[in-house]
C-alpha cells in the first residue's frame, strides 16, 4: 500500500545540520573498508527488494498511473543489476593501481589511490524517481562517500516513502533524504558539497551548476535534449518499428533518452509511419484504462504537450493520433494518446524543445549525409539511435556525431548496461556515472610518486653543471 503522507518541508537549517553531521562522520571514517561499503550496498538492495511493491505503488500514485511493470523492469530490476555488478568489481576498483615510471625516474614508483570525496549531494528527477535517485547514490556509497538525497517535489508520495525507508535502513550520517519544493532544491544545490549530481532539464541544470560553482563544487549533470533516431534505407522496418515504438512509449515518452524525433528516407516515410503506428497499437491496444500505459506526470506537462501539437498543426504538420480503441480521454487523468507527426519543419516548437511525452515527429532525408548534418547543426544530444545494416553508414554516425551515448538497432538499452558509463556532452550534460565510471566520478584518483633512495635527481640540483648544460643544448638545437 502507498503511504499517504504529506511531504515534509526541510528547512535550510536542517540541511546545514545534516551536512555538518555527514562531514563529521566522514572525517571519522574517510576511507571505509571494503566490508563496510559492501554492507551499505547490501542494505540498499534489501530496501529495494523488501519494499518493491510500496515503491511501485508510490510512484504510480505520484503519476496518477505509472505501470508497475515498468517500475519493476526499468527501476527496481536495473538497480539490482547495478548493485550486483558493483559488488563483483568493487574490490578491484578500490585497489591502488600501479603505473610505470618514466625512464629518468626509473627506481621510483607511480601509484593511483582511489579516495572518497566526502559528502555527495544528489538532486533526482521525477521521470524515473527511484532509479535516478538510488543509482548515483549506489555509486557514491561504493566509492566510500556519505550521501544526501533530494527527490523531485513532483513525486511527494515516493519522497515521503524514501525518507522513511532510508531512515530505517541507514544511519543519517551515511545516507539521508531531504524533502521539499523547488526552494529546498535551490538551497540544497547551494550547499558546499564535495560533488553534486543533478538529473533534469538543461535549463535547471544551468542553475544548479551556477549554484555549485560558487563553492567550486564539481558537478555531474545528466540533462537531456533531442535524441534523434535515424532509419537507414536497408532496415528491417517491422523490427525497427517495434523497437522504436517501445522506446518512445515506455513511461509515456517521459524518458531523457527516448527517441525524440525520427530521420527517415523520404521515399519510405509512409511505410515507416504505418509500421510504427501498427507497432504502437500492438503494444497498447487500449490506452485510457490500460494500467501498463503511464500517465503524464502533471497537468502542466500534459498541457505543454497539447500546445506543442497545436503549434505543429498550425504550422502545417499532420497529426497521426494512435487511438486503436477510439477511447475518450479525461484530461484530469493526464493520459495522452500517442501522436506521430509528419510534415515537420525545424521552426516548430516540437523541434525546438525536448518533447518528453508520447509525440514522435518524423523528418525526411534524401541523402544519408543530410542526417549527419542536421544532427551536427543542433545541440549535442544525450543519445543517438541508428537502425540499419550498412556498416559504412553506422561508422559514419559513430565517428561524425557527438552524443552522450549511442545505441545501434535498438533504443535506450545502452543506459541499462552497468559496464557502460552514462552521461551527456555539452547541453545534454557533463560527467558520467554507472559502474566503474561512477566509482571514479565520486573518488579522487590521487596520484602518488614514491621516490627511491637510488635516483638520479641529485644530478639535476643546482649548482647546475655540465650534464644539465648538455641536456639543455639538446633542446635548443
């Protein structure tokens, strides 16, 4: 059952007390042993397993309807996989790493020591509110840090539940949850953390980065943008359509790496649109009363999506509404039928903004190079998708576009690989986490040089003699 409690508003004083407490605790244990870190990961896994139904129910309550199956598949199961992967490799990640020494320091030794940074602040979003909260927390705890979490104010039920559960499983000096609205988030981002992680919009990411910069706090920003999907001429359209339909409509399109728009061969546009439409209807034969089809998070977001469609229609686009059961939608329930949009032009709002909903614009191309040019003329996306069989075109996409990540012949799945770093580039973010990349992001990889009693540095001390003069002459010839 969902715990129907009112989200607590954390005060600025509370935030400062919590940060001071975690800093003091870190000072007492600045290099937690492997067993301590493993225990913390075990607690995180136990919390997710033992309260999975509560977590899924709370998220669904916050959305109005969020598919419980999607929560299990995309949040709970993925977190468990990440924890298991982390536990398997953590002993290796924690070890000092040996590096070779340069010839002039032959007898010296180079080492790199992974050292926890201290206290990590995490601001998580509403679209995957459990995974994008606990995922970075997992990496930060594995690296030996203390963590303060601020879930999104758009998920008050989950925020309250997480605050209660985390308090049951963890001492607040290790991991704690703060609650509150946007003003609390602003105060949170201005605290002098040792690292801040923010997942959300590019606009808010800039604000968080500016607040952190005042304390010279490093940031990991996981933002978003318009992730394109290219369909090549030799693709198996039926397979690509099913995968694109799934990638677009999971969580009702409210996914930072959802395919934001399509680039398709002009002569195949009608065939591709028909195939994707059929795939969407196959996945969701009903919408309004389908528990597996997720609601839009808020009335404000629902209305924003309607405005995008109205703007596109006014500018000449054609809207293909996917409503196989011809249902009526109550705006109060915030569900929305998927819409494929053709006749799209670059000046439409839906090509200017990240869509974050079940709307799929389709643009056409005549030559493959046009797809590369279009992507490169716009902000670097969080993901690029390519569907096809032409290896030369695949390599062209990989080499000539810059994005946070790439998935070939599917959508979203690169984010679910704990072996791969997840992060954006430029407007789609900076920094990365997941697996070893996350461990490294929340560690200081401290370089160490160990000098030997036997060394040649004495020859380089003043007063400088003939040897140094001869060395200098070699550089000035």
